[in-house]
């Protein structure tokens, strides 16, 4: 669908909203990226738009690499009716104030003890502990990609020794448990619903969202109306090519949500 526009997508999805799964990444999709992840917040008005979607029968979910509790706290979206947050790429779920997920295995504790020394040579790098994964951030470095390239071999070697995986993101390297990605999280949301979804909309911005975009294509090939939307940025130019529609960052995603909740054509 190379010529799909936000207005066209909204017209196609709006009649299917009752029973549709609307799943959205958090950082870079609902919230602009910032240097301090704890300062991340959705654009003003996001909660009201998602609540309006829920009122029209959509099942609203946030699918994020954040741990679910942090995503709920930072997003301010806990009041969205029926909201589900799939955190840590689906390793945990938050629903109606209840959090379920796996306990951190021993390799994560070992990683927590050994990773700081692996990146200590560059003071611009810092580590975010998500409980079931650890993230090396380089956004504060003058050359984030270059800084990560220096430490990546050692980080990868450590992760491999512990049976963990290294994943790239926008100015980050994340070390996490194997087998979790956003396609698995999205599939779990579909399978755990009481009724089959009438349609699927997934929006993301980074390479971590590519598995979900691939699942969207497979769902559509199987006959389910499904679309992937990229909150496009110059930092991840290749991600837009995997989506059905590219919009201008979180503002473009918010514009699409506004179109979906509009009453006109």
C-alpha cells in the first residue's frame, strides 16, 4: 500500500473500530524521544484520544520495550478503558492495575553485575535497568552510533556467554532474554482476547517494531484487515519501508488517532 494516506487509512479502519486491536509503541511513537527516559511523556491529548477509541469499541494496547509498570507511570494512560500494556517486549502484561510476568533468571543478575565494567570506559554511556533486560544508552554521546560501536563487541560477547540477546535501537543496545519481541507480544494480545479482532493497527518507530510490522503483513495475508504505521524519524530511516504508512513522528501518530476518532469522513 505505498500510496496509503492517513485519511485513507482512517476511512478504512473507522468502520472496523468496534473489536479492532489498536496497539502502539510508547517511546518515539506516543512520546517524543528525550535524553532522559524518565522524562518521557506522551504528547498532550493522547490519553483522551485513546479513551475515545476505547469508547468506540477498540481494544487499546501499548507494546513497549519498557517494563510495563514504568510505561504506565510515565504515560499517564492508566485511565484508558480496557488498556493493556505489554512491557519488555511481551515478557510482562499490565491490565487493570495488575501486573503479570516472569521473574528475572540468574543470567540477568550476572549481567547486572558485569555490564557496567564493559561500558565504563566511555562516561557518556549509561545503563538503564528494566528488571528483565539492561539497556546501554548513548544519546548523551557526541557520536551515539560510534560510541555504541566501540562497546558492542564486548557487550555481545558477554550476552552470548549468558545466553542473552543483544538488540539495537535508536542510540541504544539492549541485552534481554531470548525469544521475546513485539510480534510475539502482539500475537499474545490477539490470542488472549475474548473475541477475534475485527482489524489490527500497529504503530511503532524503531527496529524493535519490525517483527510487529512483519506480523501485520502476515495477518493481512491471512485475510484480517491489518496495517502497520511508522512514526518516521531520520534516526531510523529504514523502518518506514516496512510499514504500510509513514507519518511524521508522534505528532503524525496523534493526527492519525484524531482522524480515527472523528465523526466525519
